[in-house]
């Protein structure tokens, strides 16, 4: 196996560890403060809002999790700009295969045009559907349940769980870790994400890290595809940082990180306790880094609007069919996809 391939696979495992499993592993060593940590978790009853009209729940031992990064502009997030509501800035479908020894992660670009179904929001109101809507508008229109319903409609894959991370929680988690060390191969200046970095090695604090994973206009063609590439590289650096700070030898550091991490996420009601998180993560805690793959949903630029993308067929159908059948995603599925091009690859690396 080449060094590049090995590094990439470590990065892919990091997606899951960082957003879900890391929280469970951390709190797992803190049984004496379960009550406090449980108080940090507030779940969303997705199943109640979605009802029974959903894809068939395949009982084959596999699991599918929708992981969203929310760009809500309310509360402490208001400093990042005005918006009529929150949108899903980052979206990944994590598929854990039967036996829990392999996983695939599919990133969905926020600019993807989809047919958004009618939804019921968290106040019980009906939200009308929309044709050719941006994928991330589903969360804005109807909240987490609408985002899940949109994903299930476009994939015909039932989501077993949902996990959300917001701007402020992400920042605090990075700051609690002491920052993340990265090396940039060229300057990055994005006025929209408030990030300015010169070439070289930097230790990014929470604010800078948030700027990096939100950057899109300073890299590539300004679409979400370049940002996804930056996010994947950042996760690699983040996992490297976590492994190097000796969490379990410092009880106070461990508790502070667990406290921050459980405040940073909003899970579905099936994962809204420390015990449930640990039980969920325990099912695939031994997942080998070499058995995790990651792809971006195959897309092409919309001929009517180069700032938007549309699913590339038959590749997109092949990706979702593979997950439904609990089979590996064939490499041919992403051939010709715009998500595999661009100049964002290699711009940053772990410090």
C-alpha cells in the first residue's frame, strides 16, 4: 500500500471518529460524571416527525447515519452572517456494513439540486416540497427531519441515526483540543470565511479552523466541491492532533473535552445519552482504518447554473444502490464526477 493511500484511509476513519465515535470513546472513561454529561445531550425525535412513509428498514446488521454540520446564524453563531435560517453546511451519509468491519462515507455537496419532498417541521407544520432546490435548503425549510427525509428520498436508504454539529460547538471543541496543526502549500485568503493564512505551518484555533472548513471562494472554482476536499484534509490533521495529546493520561483534559464534545452535538433521540452513544460506538469501535472508504456523491455542474451541481447518473444511483445492498461502492461509480477534480487537493496537510 502506498503512503498516500494509507494516509488517505486514516483520514477517512477520522470522519467517523471525530463526529460520532470520538465523543463516545471520550465519555466512556468518565462514568463518574455520566449525569452531567447526559445533561449536555438533547436529542431530536426524528422517527416521530417522519412517520411510517420511509424506506424499508433493512435488518441486515448495517447502519446508516446522516451527519450534518449546521450553519445556523442564531445565538452565538450570529457573527458569521445573516440568514433567514440554518442550513446544512456539511452533509455526510455514513454507512456501517454488516459485521461492522467496514464503512463507507458519502459527502453530499450542499449545492446539489434535488427534489425536496414536503416535510413536517419540529412544530408540526407542513413545509411544501420544491423541485430543483439546493440540498442544504431542506434543513432551513423544515429542520433535521426534513433533511433526513430529503436524504431518504434521494437515496432510498433509511437513516438509522442523525448527528448534528454547529459552528460554535465545533470552535469550542478545537479550542479545547489546543488547536490543530496544519501546513498550507499556498496562501489562503477568503473574506467570506474570515480566513487569512500564508504558506507554511500553522496551529489553527477554533475560529481559524472553522474558517478553513467553510472556505470555498479562495480555493478551486468557488463551488462546494473544493470545500469538501479541504474538510477531508483538515479531518486528517485533527485526528493526528487528537492522537498526540495524551487524553487518557490527563483526567481533567479528558473531562473538559467530553463536556465540550457532548455540548457540541445534537443527536437523534436514539443517541441522546452517554450509554446510548457508547453502545452505538462500541458496535464498530474496532473498525480498521483500511476498511473505511470515502467518496463525494457523483455530480456534474448544472448546465443552467455553473454555481450548482446535479447528481451524475448512473454513478449516483450506483452509490446509493451499493449502500442499500450493503455492498462496497464500486470505483467506477465516481468516474467523471466533478467532485474528483479541482485544485483544492494538496493545499493543506497535517502539520
